[in-house]
């Protein structure tokens, strides 16, 4: 798991490496957590680490469906709006019948699919702007695949930051010490790898 993006040689490798770096952050921030801790909402926010993992899985899935369908929109979701909204809201909660391991497995699979689509996509292809949510602009008809990948990097970065704060609130662990613990780095004067205390 990279603490920093790997060196890049061209635009596509830059998109891939910076996206991979942000995808990996969620495995580090979840390292050593129990299911109960992954459901915890210890800050003023209603967000949990488990819920954020589910959300970034769903966000990537949705955008990659749009990229794969470009320049056409993806097939219409014909379910009742209430069901679609319920599913979207459920992305933010790791429910009692779900596990952190299951959420991480789903994220791992989606990360691989996102990178597969990125490798095959025409970065200049037009991706129609969705019209099904109020946060999408009405004065733009399409973005490029390039824009979508940059957006995903920003989205994952934002939520990885949310998860960092939640994790530090749970047990004081921070990102670099979590990566070091997960990867078995040797302790240094700068950094002590995180280890469970219990």
C-alpha cells in the first residue's frame, strides 16, 4: 500500500497511480478495527469508517458505469425513486448484518474494476452529465473521462480525510502509523507502527 503515489510516466499512469494511492487509504484507515469500531460515529458527523468504505465503493461503481457507457448515458434505473434514495443513504451506514471485512472485499473488487475501466477508456470520451441529483450542473452537457477520474481522485481524497479524523477519534491512530503497522515497517525515531493495544 503506497504512502505516496508511485512515479508516473504519462497522463494515464498519473491518473492510475494517484487513484490507486487514494483507493488504498481506506484499507490503512480500517486496519485493526472491529466491526463495532467500523460502525462507530465518534465525531459530530454521522459518518463512520465502514459507511465511508461502502460509499466510495458505490461512488466508483456509479462513475465507472457512466464511463463504460460513454458517450451514451448508462441504462436508466427504473426502480421507484424511494428505493434508489434508500440505497444511496444505505451507502453511508455499515449495518449490523454487514461486516468490515465484507465491505473491504467489495471495495477491493471495485477498485480493481475501476482501474480496469481506466486502462481501456478513451480519456477524451464524453461522459454525459447526470440529471438525477441536484448537485450536478445544468449548464454542462458532458465531462471527459479524464475529468471523471480527476473527480474520483478528489472524492476519494475527501472521504479518506474524513475517515482519518474518525479513526483518530476512535483510538488515536493516524495514517502513516497505520500504513507502517499494516506493512510491518521497522520503528524509527520518526514513526512507530500502530499496534493494537487490547
